């Protein structure tokens, strides 16, 4: 697994959380405290909670991760040692192109100045003696210096990174021109995951746009993006599960989920009318008693592991 690449940083909006926001949702519990407690303590719910929280870090394989910048603030370091990192593709390519062109131009003019000074040096020695050639010596040294600067920027350095991000066990860190921002997973509005794409990727949103960070096509990258998403889902589980238990409706992209029903823009079905909830590779198939089925594309759902755990828990609880 190599370092990831992204094309744009996610922007913040006034709405920082997609869960239970907007006029269609209640800010107060809808069901009684006993009903809420019974839901939270049920075997079906606890089984899904335990499965989501039990995410051991193993079988990832070899992976590369850039260390945190030496200027990373201590509160950001408290998120844990980074598991994966990514750089801004656009900045990387633009900076590399500029440095290459500028570096080779410096080398060209440096070599020309050196050759001109060297020829002048020997010609001056032949005609006027060594004392008259000191100026040419200085010119040659100046040419060598320019060529060395060009070689450094055009060949040996050749890389400028002004934006980076790091994924840590408890959240993520952004660095833009040396300025740091850090967020715990439950402070991130949306975390999406596409582990089976040609280049596995994880999507991050703070409410305004989604930034997709892609990694290499290696198996370790696919395991890593899934692991990161599960960490984020597990961190958001307590607050969202409490909302579900209290009878509120939670929004996951275009889907609406509550302890009694699930819906999207096209259909709505109550859990007691569902025969089965089946998880496939990257889909959830919800099969109502009546004909047809509802298909949830997990690559398009924020916090897919959290969504899956809640859907299974609500379905199992409705059959208890």
C-alpha cells in the first residue's frame, strides 16, 4: 500500500453532522426511557454493537505511511499514530513541474556561465597572466553555484507538498501550508468507502463536498480503507444508536433509518414487514413480504458499517 492521493480538500459547511438534523427530526426522545433501555440492552442490538466495535488490526500486509509532520500539534498527535497518509495530487504535480522546469533552466544557464568563464579564464591567462583572470574565476564559481541550485531543484528535490492528510485510529489530521486541523471520527460529517474500486478509496466530507482519497490497487490498500471506515463507524455508533433507540430518524445520504422503518426517495418499508436483510459484497438487500426488494449501495452510503449494523439490529429487534 502506497501513500494516498486526493484532488481537493473537503470544505466545511454550517451543518457539521448529517445525523438527525433538519425539521423532520425530533430533538427529544420519542419513546419512553424504558423502551429506549430495552432496545439498547437487547441481544440483537448488543450483537451488532460488539461486532462493529471488535475490529482488530491484522492481516493488512505491508503499507507505507508518511510520519506526522514535526510541527503537528500535541492535541492532533493524541489521535494516535497514523495508519495511512495522503498528499494533494494537484499540488504535487504542479510543484514538481515548476521545480523541474526551473531547475533545468538554472542548470543550463549555470553551465553556460561556467563554460564562458572557463574559456575566458584560459584566454586571459594566455594573454594577460593569472592576475587578470581572477574575474573569470569568480564567474566560473558563480556558474557552478547556479548549476548546483538547478540540479537540487530539478533532479534531487523535485517534490513540493503543501497539503497532506493522515488517518489515525481516533480521527484524521489535515495540513495545509503548515496549518493543521484535526478531527475525531465523530466530528466528521461523512465517511464513505469504496474498497472494491480499481483504486480503493475513502471519502471524507464535512458537509459541503466529498474528497475521495485513493490508494494503490494492492490488497493491503483495500483492507486499510475498510478498516478506517469501520473505525469511524464504531466511533459514531454510541450517539447514533442512542438516537435510534429514542425513536428518532437518522439520515444516511438518501436513506432514512429508524427503529421501526427504513426509506429512501422511492419507497418506505417497516421492519416488521421485512422477511430478510442480506449483506452481499457491497450491497444490502432488504426483502419485504410483498414482491420486490430494496437495494442499498454501500459505496454511496456514509458510514456503511454503521448503517449495516443499525439496519441489522433494527430488523432483528423487530422480530424478537
